[in-house]
């Protein structure tokens, strides 16, 4: 029985995707729910599993751009038992005493096939482009530390290894290695289109340009997610009248509240009490006072949203993603913190869905987790506002005529000046400051 493997629908706006990587080879035996292939769209990366037990037949190579609903392979669900039972009858005629020399040859052939089997010493999985680079440099793949998803070796892993080892060795062996590695490449390489993949296909000549032992240059196409991020950021710059206003917040009172209730909060709810939930609460309250910052422009119309879907920018390995916490104004602190934890886990496991990213009305980003002291966040279109948090740093400030050291954070609000006036933006950011510096006001919403 043949079970087609089709590219699943991942959202109304997505018409095609990149078959980033096959985790199994053509003809491999696969089991139901076993990881089968990696699918990359311009928004998310999905790991797709097998729907049944059987033998995998691949119709489309990894790296190819495929349409939603396209058949990229199939699983022959009844082929596996037949293949397992076939060797049994063939083993019966082999003991015939007709040709002893051939009998002696068969064990050696069996030994050769066993030694050549990938089960004994299988190198970590890697895309063809990385495989060629490893072969060209004469490296042992088992010595490389794999950091890619699913234990895969990436180009970065190879380059990191080369940087830590003396350069003359790979450079002198490089011209001699390709002939010896060519038989393996002829067997394992698959035709890859120049589309964007997890480890993009790069011509061997263009993959690495070496002008000296410490002047190695690597060129590779941007991933679809990175391309989409670039398009959206450029679009925000070109199609909005973006302006940014700044302020600073004394985080002392909030830190004191967290210290008082942190352990009790964790014991009761099973999650840590962070500062992001306070900023989400303060933002939703301030947005109710300034609805233009929760609105968007469509053509010549202003679309006001009577709900608050807050996007939280999270840095991932493949690029920045902004999952959306829906109806954030109705959620408790524990529910907000749990939602953030769930999104981070989804991103790590490549389980983020398009529905997790759609529908945001306002965005919060925290560059402080990376040490940023001050930055200008770019609008997440079609939204009209984005709040940027930054690093908490002890600084001298004047309070009641005296200079004291306080834990301070710079905050930035970027907004679309076509819709939001400067007075609204400055007052909105001032409201957020007031709520954070007086956390009890968040509870009372005053």
C-alpha cells in the first residue's frame, strides 16, 4: 500500500516552502511518528514525522522549493515485511556443496558488507554541501562537534573546527582529497536546487575562498526566514513614518516585589516570576488609554482592535520570531509567564505554528537579555507601536536633591507617526514607566 507524503498546509498566506532536509534516506525503513523531514517556510520551521510504518521512497530532493500539497515521496507500508522475508529463502540454496571456492568467498563478501555498513561507524548527519566541504578539507566527520538541529553538522561546525586546527594541513591536502572522496559523493549526493535550506547548497568553488591561512571566506544564501525578516524590516522603514521616543525606568520597586514573592510564586504556579509579565500588564493598561498604538492602517482606513494580542520578540537560532500572547489583558501573571515558557520550548523543538505568530496588535522586545543598553526597535508591520526593553544597570540618579545609585532601565517606543502623535507616544511611555515604578498600580489598574 502506498501512502503519499504531502507538504502540509501551514497557513493561508504560505503557498510554498523549502524541503530543508530529509532525516532518512531513500529506501530506509521508517516507523510511525519517526522524524522524517524538515520543512522551512518564511515564518517557521517544522519537523514532520512519518504517518505510518514502511519503506520510504523519496521523490523530491532536499533543498527544493515545493508547493503546499505537493507529493514529495511516499511510504510503502507493505514493502517492509516482504523485504525482511526475502533473504530467508535465498539462504537455503547457499549451503549446496557444488562450489566450495564460492562458499569461501561469500563470508569475505559478507564481512565486507558488514564493515561497509553505516551502522558500525556512521558519521553525524550533514547536508551534501557540508559533506563536500568535509571531504575537501580531508576531515574526519566523527571529530566534529555537531550543533545543528537533530545532531546535524553545519558549515559553522566545520569552520569552527578548522579555525582551531593548524591551517597548513587542510590547505596542502585539499587538492588531493576530492578524487578520493568522489566515489562517496557520487553515491550520497543528491541534486539540490539553489533554494534556501537549513544548510544551503553552495557550489564547492564559492563555498570557501581562501586567500591565506587565516583569510577564509564563506558565502551562503540567506535562509527563507532571514529573507523574510529582511523584507519586513525594509518594508517597515520604507512604508511607515517611524519615530522613536525614549525614557528611563527605576526598576528598584519592581525588583523588590519580585524578591518578596518569587519563591511563593514559583511554588504555587510552577513558573518563575519575571519582569516581562509586568511589562505586558503595564502595556495593556496603557494601550486602553491610547488605542491608536493598538491600531493599524489599512489603505486609507484605521483599524482599531478591541482586544490586546501582544507579540513577544524571541531570538531563535534561525532568526527573530514574534509569537503572540492573545487577550493578554485577561491573563494572570502566572498565565503570562507560562505562555512565554511554552513559546520558548516550542521554538527550541521547532513546534512553532503560524497561528502562534499571526494577529498581534502590539509588540514588546527585550534587548536587555543580550546586554543592550539602548536601541531603536523597528515596527512589526502592520502594527503601529513596539516597546523596547533594555539592560538593567546601576546608575547615579538625582532623587529629592540627592544623588543615589538606582537600578535603571532605558525603554524605547517606536511608533508610526502617520497614526500616532508625539504627545500620545510620549504619554504612553510615561504611563508604562509609572506602572513599572509603582507595581501595585498594575494590580489596581489606576
